[in-house]
């Protein structure tokens, strides 16, 4: 099962990213996933990030890659950015589909756990959430094309990279549960493979346990056709007594919450209300919050082996939190130029560096 941490933006030097990864792994040998939020510029236009992915795999670490960008490839945060102000207009506003296709091209590695194709889009843009279903549909269709088109370099070899949505914790369970239903509903071709929850409700050990128990019970009963994941775990330190989190929820996590398939703790560095280190670099000083988290990782406990129940695909809700949800079929795909063509598909995967070294351990 996945247990990890949010990775900081460590700048343009890929060697620094590798050094941060090695630092994290040296503190917690059982940590096996990092979530990336931003990338060095070269990662979108070259194979510069291959060294990071190879080192991650060598260390036994899976990677959650960002399916949205900032300067381009973004999902809008307000309806005013959408022309027109519809789910279709929002989908096209930031050219996110071209970004996702580029990430597929650059992250076709066996240790890419998933592409996080959206983060908290639902918080401000709930009526436009059909754009997310369309994005899932189009990324899956693109990967299928790469695997079947005669002109694709990966014909017959293209991995179907899982897709995750990282949902906000806005309004708690009454908001989260119908959004999970929506992202898993209809067909496999339009459903996420992993539903992530950016859960910020363990601010007190007693109340936090009650909240996590409730989430675990709901997910166990829902039997979704995919994984449920805590994509950002951890309360804001501003809401915690003494402004230092206990991270008690990590202790025996998978025994206590067996329906949750994993977590990435938020975060190494990048948000002062959640930081465990004082900078995004490998030589950063670990704070008390980080000491508590990594101590908790040593008490993670066993991972119980369970026989999964048959999955059930939910019906798509027509409303969420009072907002009408239109059909994602009304959200049309669009031309992204070379990124969406067979020539934009990944190269066949090779488990070696460009100079011939072979250091990959396939996981």
C-alpha cells in the first residue's frame, strides 16, 4: 500500500530533486510514494527528469505526477476564466488536455503511480465538474490511441497510466462522498482509477479518529471500482494546539483504516501551515512537525491482507451540494496539435540511462 509525502518544488536542478528524495527515503525506509506538484521546466520538453524517476524506482518509490500546470495546462479557479462559462468552456480555458498528453509522454514509467489530473477544482468550480470527467475520458482515449495506432512509437507497449483526482475536503463528508460517486460513476473509460481526498480534519487525536473511522466505514460499504486515497493528509498547523501536529493517525494506519489504500502526508515544504522542513532543499532543517510524522512512519504497523469485495459502480448524481451537474457528454474534446497526435506518444520504455547504464528495478 502507498505511504508517502508531498514533494517540494526543488527548483530547476534535477540533482537537487534527487537529493531531496534520497533525504526523505533515508529518514523513512518504508516510505514508497511521493506526490509532485510542480516540475522543473526541462521535464516537459526533454528527458531531464528521467534520472529522478530512475532513482525513485531504484529506491522503491512510486511517483504521483501533476496532471495540471500553472502558467499553462491549468484548470480555471473561477467561472470568469471560462469562455463561455460552462463546463465545456472551462475545460478549454487553460489547455489542460495538451498538458496531460505531455505528462503521459514524459512520465510513461512503471513507477508512475498515477497522474493527478486535478487538485481541488471542485472547491470553487463545482457546477463545472463535468470538465473533470471529460479530461479523464480524453486522457484514457489518448493512451488507448498510443497503444493501438500504427504510427505510435508505443503501439502495443503503452501502459495505461492510472488517473487520480485530488478532491477538496470542502464541507466534509456531505461534499466528499457525492463527489467520489461522481468521479467513479458511469464507465471505466470516464472514471478515475483513484479518488484522492485532501483530508485536513485530524486536528485533534480524539475527534480526528472519529472522522477517519467515518470515512473508512463509508468507503468500505461503497465498494468503489477503484482506490480511495488520502492525497493530502494532515490538518493545518494553525488549527492544532501548539501548532505542531501529532501525526498519531499514521500509527497502525492500515489496520485502523483498511478501506483507505494509502496516503501522502502534506508536506515536506511549500506551505508554511503544513511544512515539515524549512526549505525545499535536501539540506533543509526538519522541524518538530516533521519529527512527529517520521516517528509515526516507524509505527506504521502491519498492512492487513484483505480479500476485496466485488466492486460496484455508482450512479452519477444529478446534483452535488445543491448544484446541478450537467452531462459530461456536453463537454467536447479538442485539438491539441502535436501533443495529441501519434507522434506525441511516448517512446518505448527503456530501463536505462542514455549512456547505457541500467539501474532500473521494476516495481
